[in-house]
C-alpha cells in the first residue's frame, strides 16, 4: 500500500525522485525554477563564480527580476542592477526582467507562467513561498543557496511537518485573503509555523480567486513557515493554462495525509484585520482598532499589488478624495497590471482622488524609495511586514491591512473601513 | 574555542533589525558591518569586540532572506550566535557563509548581558565564565554537517562541480 502524503510531501518526493518522504527526512530535489532579485542576485552571482560555476544549469529555469529599487533609485542600486543585467546577458537568460517588462517578482513570475503546479522552486527572496498558490512547493533561501542552485540545479531540504488550516464558510464584506492570513498569523504567532509547511483548505479558500490565494501563501513566511500551499483546482487551472509553456501537474493531498496540527477557522469570525506595529502577529479586527491617524497609505507590494487589489481600492476611492495631509501611494505590481489598470480607468480614479501612482516597484515596502517614512510617521499599507524601520525611520510605524481598508483609511486620514466613510 | 562578551536581545530579531534595507545597496561586508543591529541597538557597532557573541530569544533572523544579515554579523566580528531557535532562511544562510549558530534555549534564557562566554563548538559546550552556567549542544546531522565539514556552501559546491566535470 502506498503511503498517504500531503501535497507538499508529494511535491518534494517527486523532485527528489523517490516514492515517498516523511517529515524530518533530508532530500535533495531537482529544481524547476531558481530566482533572485536586484538585492540578492549580486551576491548569488559572486558566489556562483566563486564556486567555480561557468554556465547556469538551465537558462530557462533561472529568473532574475529587478524590482526592489526599480527604476534604479541611486547609483549604488544602479550598480547592483547592472551586475544582474550583465550576468543575464552573458548567460543568455531569457527570463530577465527590468524596465518596461518589469514587475514585483512574486506577481510577475506566476503571471508570466514561470511558476506552475507541480514545480519545486527556490528563490533568494523570502516571499518565494507565494507560488504555493498555484500548487508548487516554493520557498525562500539566501543568495549563496541560490548561487549554488544556479550552478547545480538542485538543493537540499528537510521535509517539513505539516500544519493544515481549514477555513469554512463565507467571508464577509471587505474581507479577503489578506485578512485570512493576518488572522492566521494573529492566532499562531510569527513563529507559529517555524520550519513547517502551511496548507490552506476549506470552502472559504476554494471560493477565493487566485489573487487572494497568492496573498495567503505570500505571508506563510510571516508565521515562520517554510512554504504555503493551496491544492490546485479549476480556479488554478483557469489561471495557469493560458500562461504555461510547459507541462504541469496538479497534485492534491491524500485523504489520510498526516499533519502535525489542523486548525479550523470560521470565515464568519474573520473581520478585516489590521496588524499593529511591529509584528504581523499583532492582528486585530477592524472593530477593535480605535482611533489611529495616518500620514501615508500604500496599496501595492507582492501581497496586494494585483489588478484585483487595485480594483478594490479604486472602488473605494472612486468619487472620494484623499484626506488632506495624507500621501496615498498606489503601486501596480507589474507593467501589465499598470497597463490594464490604465485601460480600465483605475489610474484615472486614483489620480482624481488625489493618489500618486508609481511604476511597479517594491519601493516603500522595504523602506527603499517612493514613500519612505519620517520619524514618528505612520502608514497603513497592504504590504506584509511592519517590523521596526521597515518603511523608513526606526521611529515610524506600519499597520498592515487589505486594499479596501488602506484606501478607506486614506480618505478618512485614520484607520477605518469603507463602510465608515 | 571562541571567547567573548554576550550581547543580548529578545525574541523575533528580524533581518531588517540586523541590517536595515536602506543599507542593502552594497554587498561589501565591512560596509554592512558598520550598520549591524542599528535599528534595535544603535551602539552595537561601537560596543562589539572581535569574538563577541550575540545571544537572543526565539526566531532569530526572521523576515527577509537577505544574506547581508549573517554577513554583517560575521563582519562585525561576532564569533557565533546563540538563540532559543532561528528562522529557517537565516539558519541556512548562516551555515552557508560559515557563521556558527547554536540553538540552546536554556543558555539563551540564562546568559546575561555582558557575561563573558566561552564556546567550544567542536565539543558542543557553552560556558558562562561570569555567571557560572554550562550548557551542552549536540552536533548537527545531515546536509548541515556536510556544510560545516566543508567550510561552507561555496567550498562544498566547488568540490561537487569539480567532481562532476
Ligand atoms: S514587495 Fe516587499 S515583500 Fe514583496 S518582494 Fe518586494 S520588498 Fe519583498
């Protein structure tokens, strides 16, 4: 009889070329994709050559994205991007993204069909766990691991124990994937899934569009998780089919798969969540927020810079005006999203409401550029981290939320929901 | 055997605290070291002496994948990090670049700021020369042991690539 496995275990077993794996076991897996960005690639490239690497293991399986400081914010960042660009040229990498083809890696890569169901992926960026939303095993590593993987096409993993989150029921108005994941992190803490796999299931997850599923898996790392994953279904297939240029395989967890723990949330219990400074686990329901004035609102980042997110924000901002004294910054997650948002009139809605619309970049999410906070300033943001100094001065504060709440807060000048306007 | 003073921090020290993103526009270890721990301990760089040891609570190194974090710590002269446990990407990164890290929750809890510590990595012993405590930790197994043996992932991969080609 074959062993019952979770989807994460199946993905690792396949890539390791074995029939079954068990939590705690070490495996060496063949990789379908290795990625890095303008911050992490430069070190990975140095290490690649230092290791004696000459050619990458497979040109089609390396993706390099200039997103953190793009368009280059200063000479130093330009040098980093140049290094990555030169490496891509020398190695003949077709999937190098910069300039007008650019986007935030975790939005761009699945949209380009580069992360597919059945894949095992590593990336020199912690939010590489995002691609679990298409049914891949995907996790973040550092630059040296990425450099070695670019040379060898493989890496080692310790098979993680599984945590399963079953969310049943119907989500309320203004509640989405962001709230499910902030709520989950609020319940289990920022190390609640340390070294573990997080699988999301249940009717509330099944009914979510891909955008929300990406948001959920994106923040698995914020609970310490190794990967986040959602078993692919018809919604996934509808998303990947037109994008894929190679074969893919949709796997699901077996009935008898073993999890270290299973958590059950009721969708009706989840209101829009706000994570207070300085940890994502400080999540509170909107009704418990109280009076929190803001100086800046940001809609964007790999969590919530998708077209669906911009539509929600535009729906709230339409016919309204951003409060005096508040900077409202909208950052489409990729060039294509920016174009589509322009075609749909969303950009005009934002500009009319007094928002600023940036070209795609990570920018303020990591306190890089395009909206850095001063001492004592406070932002509400659809980003994924609110650590000390994350968006600028160590004395500034970041509150995490979904796009509807961020947009409504921009109008009110304080944290609130669209129904409070 | 390494010896140094303990610099102590709490739980969930994130990589933005270890090296803020505003300093990531360089890959130079010495430049990174100048800003190590800046946002949670502005004086760290002034206080730290070669060989000193960072002691912290749980989930040390959580957050971003930036390898700049263990690089900054190592370049600042820190000889090893003792914590209750580590975030997983930081854990891999530290071994990959040859920064010794030790999971010892009891030692992490009991060591006090400024204590003089002696760490015998080969034999798995931490001694608190000031407080008198002594704790053991076991040798690592699996791929991490291979990494330590080889002296980091660069060496390990170099020998792999050499053997292959
Ligand atoms: S948007 Fe923020 S979290 Fe996402 S990849 Fe960029 S810096 Fe990292």
